[in-house]
């Protein structure tokens, strides 16, 4: 069974304080495989490392979060992208979900708990998919 501490996680934010805060929170939660990036271009250049989850800020220089999301999904649609942004505009959140974001978290008082909840959801979904795939294989490949 896969749990959220085994994920390879990318954190992408142009705010060094947010990057440090989220990285330390994840490390305190037991996640060890974390890479941080100060902009979307650096993140895109490292997608070959095959992250499982990317926490992505929306408002960044050069490329905004939705542009980065679209490029990530073209590279590998199985990477789960979660926006963590100060942007509270509902249309931005809806647009990011439309292009394949797993969730949209607004930075604030409860964002660290929401990050934990999202990772638990992603782990649960992956576990269910793995179990389903195993049962399908058993139908075709009897043990």
C-alpha cells in the first residue's frame, strides 16, 4: 500500500517563505522526497524526475500556474497538481480544475491541514486504483 509519505513531491512557489514553510511541514509529516522550485520553468525542466504530486502557486513571473499545469499534464497526465495560492478568485480555481488540477487550496490559516488532507486523498485514490488493477489482472491471469 502506498501512503502519502512515499510520494515524490515538487513545491513550486516564487515566495521563499511559502516554499520553506510547506517544505518543513511536509518533512515534519514524514515526507522525505521533496524538491523545491522558485518558478515554473525550473519545475518543468525537472519533470523527468517523475514527481507524483506538484504543489503549485498560481501567481508567478513568466508563466502563470495554469500555463504550467497545462504543460505538466501534457508531459504526464498522471502527475497530480494541487494549486496552493493566495488567489481567491473563483474563476481562477474553476479554470485550474478544468485543466486537470486535483485541488485548489487558498493560502491562509488552514492551508497546512488542507495539504495533508489532499495527500491522503491522493494516496487513497491510488490505493483503490491499484486494488482494482490487481483484481482485473486476476481475471485474466489466474493464480
